């Protein structure tokens, strides 16, 4: 019998209103791996530049590794108490996957071979912005942000809570997990079952954050 969470998913309005950053987790609870894989699959439906999907996940569920990660993450307790810590990485060489991705699109008839060859040539050829490491990094940061938010919403739809973390020593993290140079470590996301309800937060109004047609000082 599957251990996947069978609770009916809440509607989208409920998900976006009830998702809050949670920092206190039940340390005895673990998300079944098959369900976490499902959440990751749902997250990967996020958009990306030229559909290159530069995001990569390093899933950390080994408790001893989480204990070692704790000081690197400035002793944020959720690192050890949450079910999993997800490191979201951006592949600065995502152009290398262009042929694979676009060939699969041809196989399922999402595009024809001529279009595929033209697109792959633009992405992988000399002068392509994806071949510039710094530009590729900036593109990857945007795409990693998109999938991170989608992951957190997907997790909430499954009944789990999350908190994104930018507060960690990136250099030490990369050393600890032997992160290759081609990957940029973007953020950590703790995911699990909240031990106490999250604190709600307030938002600026739409009028305070929106300009129409021109920026007004």
C-alpha cells in the first residue's frame, strides 16, 4: 500500500493564503520519499528560459549530514528538525542539455525537427548568451527562484510546510557537499511538518507595489 499522502489537495487560493515560512518542525516526522519525488516533479513544471531547466536539487535527508550542515546554516534549527533540506542549484552549463530537451519535444510532437535544430543552434552556438558563464548564472538564478516558489506551493498543497533560507555559508556548503564549479548554490529550503502554527505576516497593498505604465517616485 502506498505511503503517499492521500489527503485531497486544497484549492489554489487556500494554498497561497496558508503558505507561510515555518521554522519549527516536528523532528520525528519524515515525508515519504515517493511523495517528495512527486512534489519535486510538480515543481519541475515551472517555466525556465528557453526551457533549459537549469535547476538541480540536492536533497539532504541523512540526519548526520543535517547535523553537520547546522553550523554552516548559522545554527538555524529547522535544518536538523525538518524532514528534508533541499539545496536548489543552478546549472551554469545548462546549454549542454538543449539537444536532449528539444529532441524529446520532437519525439512527443511538440515541435518539428527543423525547429529543434534551429533552437539548439541558437542555444549552443558561438555567441549564445547561455555560453557566457556570468549571463548563464544570472538566468539560472531567476529560474531557480521560479522553481523554488513552485516547490514551496506544491509542498503546501501536499500538506507540508517550508522555509527558504539564504542565510548559510555558501563556500562551506559547496566544500562539504563537493558542489562542482558549474553549479551555483542558490538557496536551501527546509520542508516538513510544522510543530507549531506559522506566524502570519502582513503585506504591502497592491497600490503600494504597483506602477502602471511608468515608475513614479
